[in-house]
């Protein structure tokens, strides 16, 4: 039986990295070297949930208030401000990570993690970064009212293109948002 519960990201650094590696279709131990970094990030004032199947972590999501110090905070907020989206840097929650093991995808678990996490945020908006190309995650975010605020094309070996997306809180599926 799947259960979603509050988690301590620092305490579950290795299991969260293993779920992330699986979700990104990387070798099982590909992200193990990031354990110290994940523990440090987990020590921040995060809101975090894990999805467990018979005691095994199969998905997780965590976020932080956008005014809290966090590794991605400055570049994201700077890009939003440079694009004239300053309002998205105020009273915002930053969704840092959301990953589900491939063998548990397609069952609504990503939706449950997303909506559970965002329902705990007291801010007016939520922002996140995600690869710019079409993915199931981007479709999920669009279904819940997220829209692209900024897209990047770093080029020159500086990383993959990504989008900064944002949504108003509370999250509403697009069918409800259109009716409202």
C-alpha cells in the first residue's frame, strides 16, 4: 500500500538520490557522490514528503520558501527578475525536487506528491525549474496551472535548456481552473 508522509530529506539523503537516479534513468549509484550535498540541503527549512511502498521510498518531493537560502535560489530569482517576472520572486514557494521511480510512474503518484507538497505552502505562488523539452513532468505541471515564466538555452556546454515555471496557489487542475 502506498503511503505519503512527511520526511527528513537529510536523513534520507541516499534513498532520495537513488529514487532521483532511477527517475532520471541514470545508473543506480550515479548520484551517490551527492549525499553530503543532499544532507546539507536537507538541513534547510524544507517541506518534504516521501511516497513509500511497503517501507521502500519510491517517490519524493520537497520545497522551500523562496526567501530561504537554497542552492538554486539566487540563479532562479535572478533570471525571473531579469525577465521582468519580479512578482514571482515575492511570496513564493520553490519546488526543489519531485521524482518518482519509473516502475511507480503513471499511477498518479507524481500528482499526489505535487498537490500534497503545494497544499502545505502558505505562499501565493510556487516556482520550479524543469527541463525545457516536453516531458511527463511538464505535462503534469501544465495540468495544474503552471506556465513557463522563463526559458533558457545555455549552450556552450553550460547545461541543458530548462524552464522556470510558476503557478498560483492553491493549485487547481486545468479543468477546475477554467470553470473558475
